[in-house]
């Protein structure tokens, strides 16, 4: 029997149509990212203001310092610091928090584009690459984190550029991008062993990778060692003290909760045991299916899988307090692993000679991809169609629901009060020095030690002086050491330490109480204490 060709259709033209349709959809998604980042409220995470203050002092000619005259490596993201500095130079009329939030659209959109090219490279599937990119770009919770003004999505972009460099067998680019990822976040070091392993049997390419990585990273290491006295960010040193008394497995529990929240579109706030077992089971299964799936391609799918488990292992062993801005790289690596697992499982069954196996393969592909995209779009489906302003509010709702982000307004008011009342030589001690330190014009000491090495001898603050294991505290010995004229704190950071001290109550009094816009962790106010003169 001879095959015939239907000349009424043109496969090449159909492919071009699908290609341009995909480009159009991707372009609309990128435009959505820019639009949302331009509309969400400017409420950066409090920790982001530490880097903002470094930028402010540097441009004011005070040096790369948090407090004038104190060379301390307090920002763990020098690459993002450089980015914000350039933005402030280009747009001097806009505030640094405003620039950080609005221009995070560049990093968010770049991450979505790189993700598209990476998935296209690994799977040769334009549809899967588009679905993966859309699942990322349209995610309202990730967009709300983007509005936090942190370096998370710059870091995600660089990680996937490294993975793309490995897939393309580009040792020099992989080394350069790996070095830049370390400058974006210290966790970038997790991808270095994967890069080196990729070129382990090719000595020339291995040398090229190491040389390019060193040429990017060493200049900063040499500078920071000479300028700050250490290439290790002070925040990392403080966290090893540790700052918090977290139970074992706390970080993994938080990662599990974040996974369930994302997998159920936040319809399951308290994960059940079966949900946790299911998501981890799917993740482990997808990892094995992807890793051992037969492929004729020369590049490996392994690096993205190993990077995900390196992150999980690092957070599991380090057990840090897992903040929202830690989540994006873990989320994207988890999403990609699940997508690859569904894709390769479905592909293998579809290529099977058994008819029913093919149907099962298409079912796995359809259900898996549909589930991931549905969890992204579900929050938007809850608003009226064609109401763009309501759709934008979906990301805003995540921000508004996080009352802790609104406390920066109160800290700004506290800083303005201090700017009016404090003498030029006065210093301030506080357990949170983000927004407070950015808006305050004088010297400020951090009780958690993120920017103040003076606090390290007094860390960790004893458990009986804290209201909980994941809550910091400002201790009496630390305050005696720095001898600050002012103390600014929410009650939960001082109620079991300072307020229980006869010395503190004798020497300090409440100068002013400033109300929080919303209750935060049970507190309604920020207190300003003044030392009796």
C-alpha cells in the first residue's frame, strides 16, 4: 500500500503558525510580568533594605558600608548591589525601593525566557517549553515575591543560564555564569560541583571552566578580603551562631509546606501527611524517570535534578529560617523536575508498541501538564473575566495577606522620629535593621548580627529570652556593649529579654509608640526607647 500526501495542507506553514503563536503568547506573558510589577505596591521585604542602605551610602560617597566608617560585609548579594547602584545612577529621581520592585520585572522576565530555552533544549518540545515558561511567568505568588525587591529572580536567571550552558557544552560560559551566580547569592556555590563534574573527563574544558569561574569571582574575593577583612558575608557568619533555635527539619518542613501550597494553589494551607508523601513521591519518581530516560542527545538532563536535590540537602542540613525569597529557585527546580518526569514518562509510553501504553502516556502528559498550569491559573479564575485590575490584584492579595511586609511603613516612621529627635552622635540598637536602618541617617547596631559583628559574642540569645524558636531577640549584654542612646523594637523581640531586666528598665523608658498598620506576629506597635541621660 502506497502512502499519499495531502497537498492541501502545508506542514511547514503549520509549524510556522504554531511557532509565531507561541512567541505571541510568551510575549503577552512577559508584558503581564512588566504590568504587574509596575502596579503592585512598593513593599520590599525588610531584609532587602540592608542592601538598599549599602547602595545609598556608596552613592553618597561614604564607601561600601552599612554604617559610615565601619567596613562590614553585610550584603550577601554584591551583584544585585551593583545592579541597584546602576539603576540609581540612571534614575536618580526614583527611590531605591521603588527601583528594586519595578525593575525586578527584568529579572523575572529573563528567568521565564531562559526557562523556555532550557526546556526547549532538553526536550525538543516547543509546547512543553511554553507551558513551563507560562507556569512560571503567570504564577501570582512568585510575582508577589518579585515585588519584595530581593535578588531571588536574578539568581534564578543565572542558575538556568548555567544549566543552559552545560546543555550547550559551553565550558567558558558555564564558568562565567557560575561565578556570577555566587555573586548573586552564596547558594550559587551549589552548582559549582555539578559544573565541574560535567567536564570531569575533558581536561581542557575543565581548565576553561575553572579559569572563567575564577576570573569572575576572585576579583570580588580579593576586594572583599582587603576591604571588609573577609570574603564571607556577615549574615552567613551570624546564622552559624545560630540566630534562631530551630528544631531539626524545620527548613524541610517549610519547603514541604511551600510545595503543597503551590501544588494546591494555596487551597490547602495546612498540609496533610498524605499530601506531603504524594508531593515528595512525585518528585523522587520524576527525578528517577528523567535521569534514566533513554535519550540520544549528548547533553545531560542530570544537572537540573542534582541541583534541586543539592538545594534540598543544603537547606535540610543548614536548617535556616526559610524565608519566602528563598523559595523561587527551589520552586522552579521542583517544577522543571516534575515537568520533565511527566514528559519523559509519557513519551516513553507513547513510543511503546502497546496501544494502551500509548493512551496511558498521553494521559500522564495531559494530566501532569494540566495540573501544573491549573495551579498557576486557579487564583486568576476566581476573579471576574476581562477585569484586568482584578487579575492584577491576585498578586497584590498575597502581599496584602502578609502583614509582616507592611511593618516597613512603621519602621520608616520610627526612623523619621529618630532623625528629628536624636543627636548626630546618637546610635540606635534594634533587632530588625532593614527599613529602620535605610531611613535612619545615623549609626545603627543590629542585635541579630547581620551587619553588626558586635552582636556575635552574644549569639545565640538564650531560649528563655525569646518568645519562640524562630524569633530573634535583643539581649541585655549586647545593649550594654553597644551602649546605644535609642532602642527600636517590636514587643516580641524584647518582652522576654529587655523588659525583664532591671538594668534596662532603670536606664531606658518608652519615648514613643508607633502603631503598625496591621498586627504582626501578635504585636500592634513598634516601641522607641530612649536612654535616660
